[in-house]
C-alpha cells in the first residue's frame, strides 16, 4: 500500500529534504513555465470577462503537478495525452503559445498542433483520453518505437469507466504509460471524499503496476517521481500511476462560482501551500535566482503575453463553416448534408 501521506522533497518554506533532482537550469525553466501559466490564467480570465474568450479553466494551484511531470519527458520521443487543465505542459511539449492562445480565442485555423509535436488534442469529455493513451502506448510498444506516453486526468475522471478500462489494459499489456492523476480536491463541486472512499494511488496495485502519491505542490517531488516512472516505461517496465495531491485554487472554469460549495478558510489554507511561492523561496535561498531576476522574469512574461495576445486578436475570426472543419478528413454523409442545409454548400 502506498503511504497515506504524499511524498515530498520541498516543504512549504522552500527547504529541501535531500538533493535536488533538478539542475539550476531546470529549476529556472520550471519557475518560468509555472509563472507563464499563472499569468496566462489571469489574462484569459480577464479576456473571458470582456467577452473575448468563450470559456477558460485555470491551472491556478496545480502548476507544480503539471510542470514537474511534463519536464520529465523528451518531446522528441515521448507523447502527452492531455485532459483539459495542463496548459504549461502543452507549451513545454511544443505547442506554440500563439497557437494555444488562438485555440482559447476561437481562431481555430491558427490553433493547430504543428507536425511532429507529439501531443493529442485537449479532451473535454472527462476520462475519454485514457483509453486513447493506453492504445497509443500499446502502439509504441508493438512498433518497437522508443518513448513513453504521459496521460493526465483528474480525481473526477478516476470515477469514469474509461479510467478502469485504460488502467486494466495498460497493466495487462505492460505498455509504456505514465498516468498523472491530478487530485485537486474537486470535480467541479464534488469534493474528492465523495468521489472515492479509498486511496487513488493505491488503485494501481489492483491493475498490477506501481502507484505513488506525491505532494502535487512540490515541483521537485513531482519531477523525481515522473522521471522514475518515465524511465521505467521506456525500459519496458510498464505503467505507473502518479497521484499528485494538490488543490484547485481557482474556479472550475469561468462559468463556476466555487463560493457556493467551499469556504474561504479552506481556500486561504490552500494558498499557504502555493507551488510557485514554494519554488521561488527555494530558488532564492539557493541563489538560483535573485529578487531582481524574479521581477525581470515576470516582466518578460507579461510582455510576451501582451504581444502574443495582440497577434492572436488580429487573426481572422472563423466563419460559420468552421463548425464543420477540423474533425473529419472525410466528413460522413450526415455531416455533409447538415453543412449543405446550413451553408448551401
Ligand atoms: C463524460 C463527461 N461527463 C461530465 C462532464 C462535465 N464535467 C466537466 S469537468 C467535470 C469534472 C472533472 O473533474 P476532474 O476530473 O477532477 O478534473 P478537474 O476539473 O478537477 O481538473 C465534469 C463532471 C464532462 N465534461 N464529460
Ligand atoms: Mg479534480
């Protein structure tokens, strides 16, 4: 049984227990990706309130889980199969910021994943990405290709049949899969205690592979656990489940009001464990960065987001026919006739 307390390397004061699994350069990369993610959340939330983005689900609070895991991958040979709240992982894996922004701003023609970038699309149907990921990992194994597949899902997704089916197949076929289960405490308004009476990481044992629970606000612990799992997958050792215990500080998405179902005290308590504050403290204490360096990093990111937003807003808006694009290479007859009815062509 995995212990009930999650594994941690970095405490909330930014003090490390042992050696850092990341080099100074990697620590700065992690800090930058996490800071971009937080700034992107803030900007997209504002743009949604202004009516310029339809819907946005922030990463706020979960940045260490997303960035620490993605940084264990080699984008040239490993794949990411996302859920819907992993923006900085997608950037790190090669989806250009401009294209990601274009996706949120509805500029679908410019939102493509460039050829060669080993990413599947974001998945809005909860849990549906898991069987795709198990199949992709199985395909890599059958074709003798190097690399591992990292799939993301939430505590809510862990209650879907797709989760069980994917884990079971992955275990039986011993595929190179790393399942990063981001337990952020909630599935919209459903707290995790109503999702399961058990321990999510421990479920892996029933599928015949290891499971570990890590402090999901500790980027170093998430990274170290992910490195181990990815190496195991690449070496033919089969799947691993990593449960990242974190907290969704923001709302579920811009349609949600979390004050309806959780207390301000609970959120205030979670904020004391903020993953970015923690990594900043560690980076400052170890001399990896200075206060001035931090300020420069934030200013550079604000500038980058501003320039990118302006470029994306100048892109043409999609026409009505875009509803029928980007899904099928050869649209089925039903869709062709719907299109003809709606657009006359
Ligand atoms: C199959 C399916 N059922 C229901 C929904 C509605 N829905 C959207 S997000 C969500 C909760 C997801 O919770 P979790 O898996 O914990 O991910 P989180 O949003 O916390 O990142 C639900 C039920 C959906 N998108 N797809
Ligand atoms: Mg959740």
